[in-house]
């Protein structure tokens, strides 16, 4: 066997450092294109359904011409949104990376459903850029831009991995800043106003927390798996090595609880537990964590009136049907009115005095509105879309090159999944209601931006460098020839 | 029924149908992707975990990733070196053939045992089986994904 001339000792090459190729060759993304076409068709049909229902209701007794009736509700909004989705697709094609082809269409469909919902709700509900739907569209466009920018630009994760404590500090700083300078909305101090822009830093903090947890766990995983603290018969996790994570979690939870952002607190804790389990595969950690969660919940129930109210409403909303339990009961009614097939887009939710019966419909209760207008069938499809995102994330994690990337991908997709679960289950009165947004559907800039960052990072993480690809076996050409002839 | 209302209902049901058409298309992609991943050869074929090792080399609880051919013995040229007085220099070998693991004893002085039974020649071993080589007890485990 003759040795290759380039791999001799005389020419030292560091095998670990891949050589950056500067030539970028576009790669056709057929699956993504196909799925995006289905998404475009779906959103267009949804928009026509909404438009026809609204026009028929507005026309009253005079039935309008059938061609005028069946047109999209707002052609400009629809066209802009779809154009942005296809532009993102074109960018990904031009970048030539081997990134995931399912995430963009799935996120696009969720965002489109959200946009249709915002078009359907009273436009005066929120938004300062010409109504609810137009504001949401602007945020969606910015979100798609962030998603594609991250998917194109993030080729290296060192800036996330190396500065994990810096990121953690930035996150805690943001929260503290919000606590001091933030505004109170509905008794919770969540939003921070910088000039004309208001935002909810806890949305961004969830991304930062996952980055920190993934960085810490990937570095200290062997210690966490092998060592353990013994307390009598109990085998506890090795407390000294867990301390930084627990401290970070405690700071985040403490601030969030003081700000009375219970949904975010629950989200952070559950994601922490899930990531710890993913990293160590120790069931005992999960059991201890759930026990701590229940104990913590009991303590919070005693200490905070907000928590007590939420739990009491959950147990019996009808005890105060016109007051505290009002929105939960209205949501249940909405689901019941929707039934299996729903009332159709634009046909549900009789407004009371120009406002929908549920106050925070566009942020906290979009699932109730969708449950009424699309029915059980529609809701199940939407939950299926979140499952697809989780599956993709875990798949990316399973095929990641190293532990940091694996834990980061798993954590990011679990954040979306857990958040969707918390708010969906809260709307359905399965668990106490906590105010948190439904990812990609709810109205709100911070939520859309944070979730776009997550989707963009997932896309970037799914990229496989060319040298990691398995070499094509020589028999493939033969089998292709055989298949063609046979 | 009013034809206009009927037509609107058709559009509504079409929207719901398209949602499921998208899900179906996605699931098809996912299944194809998972099948392709399952066809890829795993990087690891199995693991050998040290249950008990009186000499401390290899240490208890340590695990070895197994190649298709893994030799065990006291000699330093073995893939897994067992520093035990009751282990022969070239003691035994684990080989992966087709889809199963096989253990072969190289006429060692003190023998090789699978779940307490002495091995003569070549025997198939399954994941979870306990091997004894000299005084060292090991367990064959399935590869980590």
C-alpha cells in the first residue's frame, strides 16, 4: 500500500481543524420547497375561508357575488408573509448548507395560523403599527429574518459554549433590570420599555438558560454521572458539581417568582429537569426534581397570593365565575362551542361590546380561539406541529457531533415543547393557568423573536460539515444502474 | 341549505384537510429520515462493562467500546488488557459477526465463562450476558446511541 504523499510526517496537518471552504455552492432543498408549497396553499385557503365568512356576515341579506366572496381576507398581509417565507427558503438554498428542511415550513405554518387569528380578532386589541395583524406581521417578518440570519451565519458554537457564564450573567442582569425599571401589567412585572420598544426579557432568558445548562452539563457530565452524594440510603446527585446550575436556576426562579411570572418559572424548572435527565439518564434525578417541584409549589402556595388564586381557580373556576374564574370559564365555553370541526375561521367568538370575551385572547388564550374556530380536529393538528418540532430537535440532538451541540439542540426544542404544553394545558384547565405565550402563534414581539432565535439555532445546529458525511459506497452506482434497467 | 354557506363549509373543511396534508407530508419525511438513519452503521457495536476486577486494572465500573474484533488478555497487545494473575497472555476474543457477538476462548489456562458456564471453542453471547475471564467479571451491554 503506497502512503498518500500529503499525509506524510513531513507535512504536519492538524486533523481536528476543518479547512473552511470559501466557495458556496447552492444546494437544492426539495423537501423544504414541497412542504412550503403545502404551507402556502393551507394559509391561502385559511385566508379565503376567513374572508368569505367575514364578507358574508358584513353583507347581511344581500348575498354578494360568489367571486367577490371567495377571496383572501387581506391579500397584502398574506402575500407579504408568504413572500417572506419563500425568500427565507431561497436564502437557505443559496447558502448551500445541509440544514434541516422541516423546521422552516413547520414554523411557517404555525406563524401563518397565528397571523390568520390576529386578522380575525378585533384590530384594536393591541399593536401600534396599524392594528393587531399588521403589527404581528412586522414581528413575523423580523422573526423570519432572524431565523434565516442565524441559520446562515452560525457555523461555530464556541461563542456560545465558551462564554456560558457571561451569557448567564447577561440573562440575570436583564431580569434584574426588568425588576427595577419594568412596568406592571396585570400584577406581574414582566415587560421592559426601552424607548418605544417594550419587551419581555424572560422570553430571551429561556434561550440563555438553555445555552448555559448545555454548556455546563456537557463539560461536567462525567462527574454528574459517576459521582454521587450519599445521604443515608438515598443516592443524591453530586451536589458540589450541581451547585452552579442550581444557583443559576435559583436566581432565575427567584427573580421570576418575585416578578410573578409563574409560567416562565415553571418553564425554566421543567427544562432544567429534562436537560439534567437527558445529560445523565438518571431517573432518580427526575424523581427528586419532581418532588422538589411539588414541595416548591406547596411553599409558593402558602407564600404568594397569586399562586393561591391560580390554583383555587383551577380547582373550581365556577366559585367566582364573573371574577377570577371568568377567563378560564370562557375558554372552556369556547372549546365546547367549537366541538369537533369548529365553527370555521371568523365565525366564532361573538364579541361583547366590541371586545372578545377572553381578555388576553391574543397572547395567553390563542388556543381557546383556535379551538372554537377550528375545533378538536384543528387543535390536534396544531399540537401535532409542535410534536414535529420536538422530534426534529431531538433528532438533531441525536446526530450532533458533540455533547454541547446535542444538549443545546435537545434543550432548545424542549423549551418550545414544554412552553406549548404549559399554555395549552392551562387553557384546557388541565393544569393551573399561567400566563405564557403559545410559541409562534401568540401575539407579541418578544415571544416571536425568542422563538425565532431558537428555530434559527436549531437550523444552524442541524448542519453537518461535508467531511462528517459517510463516504458513498461504490456499490451505490451499481445498484442505481440495476434499478434503472430493472 | 344555502349554496354559499355550503361552499364556505367546503373551504373550511379544505383548510382542516390541508393542515393534515402538511402533517402527513412531514411525517413521511421524518419516517424516511429515521429509516435512513437506521441503515447507517452504528459507530459503536457494543460495550463491555467491568463488574468486578480484584486487581483494580481495569477499574470497577469502567466501560470499553467494542470494535468488531476485540481481544482480551494480560498481554499489552490485546485490545482490552486485564491485569489479573489468572488471565492468560492471549486469553479470549469477542467478535461481531453479522448481527451477533461471539466469544472464543484461546485455550486459556483458567478458562472463560459465560453466565457461569465454561466456554469451549466459539459461543454466541447476547447483550446482558456476564463474562468471567480469570477473576475479572464483565458484562456485555448494547451500544449507546
